[in-house]
């Protein structure tokens, strides 16, 4: 009640949101690329996966970790990348690595 009358406390984390980390910005960029592809099925696949992740063991995972897991699953489900492609890219062996 006091916070409602006087605003948030000075040390309240909700008072000033922190800027997103590089990791969080990258996850958002990847999701934007998927959404901007113009393919409604891509966005729908990501949405379905996010909903499924709410009910599984990843509940304790951070928000952006769950979003990235959903993106990975959507890319696999849509046939854009397969598990081997993703693993190779994560290991630095994929296309576009130096």
C-alpha cells in the first residue's frame, strides 16, 4: 500500500529496468528474424513451443533460455535446420564461422 501511494522504493528492481544483456539481445534478434520472415507458420511454431515449455521441466530456466529453446525447436520442426546443423554451429563448425 505504501509503495502504491509513494511509488516504488529506491532499491526496487522494478523502479529502473536493467538494459538487456548481449545474450538477451541476440535471442530477440533471432526471434525477430524468424517473425520477419513473412511465414506465419514460423511464428506459430515458436508460439506452440513456448506454450509447451511452460509445462515441462524447463520451468526453472530463465525466460530467454526458454525462448531460445523454443526457437531451436521451431527451427527443427520447420525443417529450417536439423539438430546436426545446430550442434555444428554451436561448436563453431557451421556455415559462416571464421
